[in-house]
């Protein structure tokens, strides 16, 4: 299986303060779609997107994080200065992340879904995981999230187990991805 094609003009970048206004618009689109996760992160930062972005950068490199918190790198899939999708790459797992969350989480802007961005974003984030030195990555999704399941499988995810999330109480699937094989 080859790496999914990168849609024309798209690139993966680290969040930047000079795009804070675009991130606010991205978050608002999730709120408008009644998907509060992204907007919730911004709300927790009192709407201060530049500070939130700086906090993310610090979090990725932090040597002394609180118990249960792992270093996490964030990425934006952008076309020009428009954020199409976001991903989070957790550098290691905790017991809670092994249950639900895994190494990588991602979201696609509601107005940009069904255009192949999730598959591309995950492939590019998996490459970042390889560069970080991970040999395999765990991804999870809710059983009823068929688009996410397809995205994971298109990127080589192998179903490892199904269970009930201790965090959400919902049925979830756990997929392992071997990062050592050639792409």
C-alpha cells in the first residue's frame, strides 16, 4: 500500500501564532456543527489562541509534565493559510491512552470532510511518528465512526481489539500500525 497522495497545495505544519485568527475560525466551525471538542480547547484557554498555540509547542518539548500527561506534537494540514484538519501525535502511551486515545488523534474541518484530507493527514502524521522513533502506533475510534475506521485501515491499521472505553463508556476499536515497514 502506498502513501496517499497529498492534495494539491496542502502541507503539514506545526501550529503558528500568526495563524491564530484562522484557528479561531476553525474552532468556531466545530462549535457551529455541534462538535465541541476543538472549541472546548480554545474555551479552556479563555479564547486566547496565540497563548494556546504557544502552550502546545511547550507541551511537545516539556520534560516534566504532570502524571498522566504525555508529550504531544500538534500539526495542521493547511492549504494556503486555511486549516483543513488537525492532528495530535502523543509521543508515548499511558494506560488510559492504551484504552482509548492511542498515539494519534485527528479531526477534519466539518466543511472539508469527504475530500481525502483525513487519509492524507494521518499518513503525514504517521511519518512524523516514524521520525520520532516510534516503531508502531495505536489508533482508536468509536465502533460507529466508519469514516475514521476506513481512514485508519487505508493507512495500514490492523484491528487488534474491540472493547468499551473506560473514559466514554462507548464501544471502541483499537488498531495497531506497524511503522517499520516501507511505505
